[in-house]
């Protein structure tokens, strides 16, 4: 097996399958597979779509796509969602093959939860730079400094980091996860400092030790842009992803995961949306009659956009790139993820009465998960 090096944001645990396949008993490459992704890129989009649908059936594959994927990939996905929803789908699917269109930690999470399945991703370089902020080794050093602390790992982290953690969380359940830990117990929270600070404020805890990581897309959203958007659309509600900075979250009507943003859009006619641009474009297509304003036109996650129809077709035809994990790491990471899944599933859009209480400051704002 060829173990790939950590190139840029691509994690070191990825293993590329070698050309010799004699001993491999999993799904086979398509007999009409083309040699390279460039060959696929030369095909018309309609032909790529046809091939994808056919190959998915042949392989008994399910296609999971994150909300930030290109629209054409979302259109072909069997399920589109946020990190929590996608991990729940991966854990529950009866497909033989999971093709993950998202970033690396998401495909890895699918493999952790569905070890018997073949998990593929179209581009190995689709990593999450925030996840790369923390390594298992660095986390072990911090744990040694705080031996009594519980470790909460945002799912935007590698399998090795999850394996060093007590419980995982996503943007939609972080408050609930932290509240499940006894109040007096210190918490090491990795790797997102913005999410850590948000959770700290929502829970009123003063014992969260936050890692210094952040998401370059959300951390770049700035207050000036929000003020401008609010002036231009004074009736619009504001929803911001919890990976954004404190000053923005303080001015938001809702703090929400990407799928929670979709739910909120179903409910409101005008929204200013502080997250990756792709989600807003998708929502505008789906709800052309609504006023949906991206907080920043420049908020693009280049990593998510590495997945294309051509690479997806290549991936299905070649049964590449497979996620392979060390079994001990996988098992320990699964424990942290399962603990999170046991606590999850309760988020909903606040009721009218709760929203009025929110506005009156009578209950904490943001996601209804806590
Ligand atoms: P969600 O779980 O809210 O989709 O967030 C994932 C992510 O990477 C946001 O940048
Ligand atoms: Fe990672 Fe940020 Fe991209 Fe989400 S938007 S995948 S946190 S870099």
C-alpha cells in the first residue's frame, strides 16, 4: 500500500490503493473506466451525470454531499446535510459503498462509523485546514498538562485526534455536548477557538481550555460587512455559523449549523447568512422568492470545491480514493463519535413563543439544542 504524505491540508492517514488489485475483493473498477480525471473533464456534464447514476447502482453506493458542495454535486447526492446529519447517514446506510463529497475529516468520520463499508472520496486533497491545526501528538501534550480535563473534539479533526478525545461535537450540538460534562470538570476543546468561545458563553463555564485553531472562511467574516448588510436589509434576520468571530455572533438572531440554516430559510422570508457562499447560492436557487443575502461574497471554502463531477465519476469508475484507518485509532475515535450521536438529534427551529423570548433576552439566543 502507498501511504500518502500530508500534502497541504491532506491528512497523513489516507492510503491510496496500489495499481495491482489481484488480492482485493471489494468492488471492481468499471470496465470502461478512463485513465485520468482529465479524460473525464473532457466529457459533457450530461454524460458524467449518466455515468455517475449508472455506477452508483452497480456499486450499490450512496452519495453523501455536504451543504458547501458545488450545486451539480448536491443535485446528484442521495443526502445533503451538515456534519451531524452526514455522520448519522453514514452510520445508518445499508449501501456497500459510501462516496463522500465533502472534506477529508467527513469521509473519515463515515469510515469510523461504518468500518465494513468502502468509503471513497473524489479528491484526497480536499482537507479542512481547521482540522490540521491540531495533531494527536500536540493534543497528548496538552492532556498531560490538564490530566483531569475532558477532551471535546469538534468533528473538524482527524481520526487520530478524535481517538484522543472523550466526546466529539458538531456545530449543531456543541452546547449540548459540553453541557453533558460535569460543570466542575475542565474541558479541552479542539480545534476551533471561535466555537469554543461561543460554547463557553452559552454554557457560562469558565473552565474551557480552547485550542487556537480557526476556519479561514468563517474567521474572515467581518463586522463591517454585517453592519452594511443590516443597513441595506433592516428587516432581515441574521444567522451566523458558530465558527465565526464573537462580535458577529453577538449580533446574530440565530447561531446555527449549515443544515439549521436551511431550516431557518424555510421559515423566514429575509435572511442575512454568515457562512460559506455555496450554501447561500443553493438556497437562493431553491427559494427564488426570498431575500437571502450572503454576508460575504468572498466566503468560499476552496477545499470543498475541489470535488467536481469529473473527479466524482473517476472516483466511482476506479473505486478510488479509499479511506483506510488504523483499527485501534478507528475504534477509539468511534467511541467519541458514538457518545456524541447518543446525545444528538434534538435540534429544531425555535417556536414563535421561544423566538419572542429570545428577542426579549429571556433565554439564550442561537441553536435550540441546549
Ligand atoms: P456544519 O456541520 O455546520 O455543516 O459545518 C461544517 C463545516 O465545516 C463548516 O465550516
Ligand atoms: Fe474546514 Fe472552514 Fe472549509 Fe468548513 S469551511 S471545511 S471548517 S475550512
